[in-house]
C-alpha cells in the first residue's frame, strides 16, 4: 500500500460518500418540510407532469362546482321573484273578477283599475330589478304593459311608441290590463289566467334546471375527490416512509463522518511512523 502526503485517497473517498449522504439528507428534509414527494422536476420528471395534469383537472372541477352553485343561486332568485309575481297576479285576478261583475259602475271600475295599476307597478318593479351579481335574471317577456297615462311635456302623444319600444318583447300580457269596462275585465280575466300558466311553466323550468344542476354538482364533487386522491398518490410524500429514510440517512452521515475522521488519522499515523522509522 502506497502512502502519499499531498493526496489522501481514503479521505477523498470518504468525503465523496459523505457529500452524497448530505445531499440525500437535504432532499429528505425538503420532502418532509413541504409534504411533497416531488419537490422539483429532478425528483420525478414524469410524475411531476402527471401531478400537474391531475391538479389542473381537479381545479377545473372545483371551478365547475362553484359555477353550478352560482347558477343554482340565480335560478332560486328568479324562482322567488316569479313566485312573488304570481301572488300579485292572483290579487289582480280577484280585482278583475270583481270588475267583471255587472253590479260594478264605471266609477267603481275606475277605482279597481287604479288598484290594479298600483299592483302592476309593484309587479314590474320586481321583474325589472331582480338581479344576481348585477345581472338581471328576468327578461322583458315577464313584464306587463301599464295602461297609458297622461303624457308629460315632450313625450310622444298617446298611441305613438317611444323610441326603441318596437324592439321590446310584447310582455306577459300583450296590451296590458284594462278593467274600466265589463268586456275589458272579462278579457283581462282570461289573459291573467294565461299569464299565471306561463309563470308556472317558467317556474317549473327553473326547478328542473335546479335539479339538473344539483345532479351535476354531485358528479363533479365525486370527480374532484377522486382526482385529488390520484394527485395525492403521485405528488404527496408518505411521511412515515420518509421519516424512516431520514433516520437511515442520519445514521449513514454519522458513519461517514467517523470514516472520514478515521481515514485522515490513519494516513497521518502511518506517515508519521514511517518517517520516525518505526516498523
């Protein structure tokens, strides 16, 4: 065996092994500290790509869940508004039936019409101001035309449509409600009945849409859980296993330090004995 002063081969081998052990210790601590099996691409390049794809799918499923929840909330608001509108129309129907009675005079029908106009104002306000996140949930088709009033200065004369009015839908009851005559009251009764049927149909559609969204949310929730589970299997570290690995690395590090120390001492001792002429 050769002895050299400038180059201690045994110590260099021990130092190289110790450096590898320290790198493994740092990697193990990083995994335990982050909770991730894949801290960087060097840990598992293919696994990192799969984990990122699964995470993207899981985040997409989560956003779809939130979108469905928002849609349910919007349909619930619309359904509630239509429910209130139906109650108002039922009150208007009672007044129209009252006005259709032969016992009513023109004056009493005018008073009934004034009550109906006030109810129509409330109905149209609900239809026009019901919003979700600043967006109207009910269209012009659910509004009811109000009877013409005295035009203010500068307004178009009676019978002349306002600018843009021709582009609007006819509304729930084309022509509005006029019970100032017995014939008009009888026609209003039939129109209101038809309007109530249309509102009930719309509410049924909203209810069916809500049930569909609830079913979609159940499927999305299950898919999100399964995708996150698969992502965890690929990306997350097994703490029990990694803790055992760290304990093994720590023992190897202690052994490496001992080997490095002994190697340096052994080479120094052998050279000293040789120089002193000891056998």
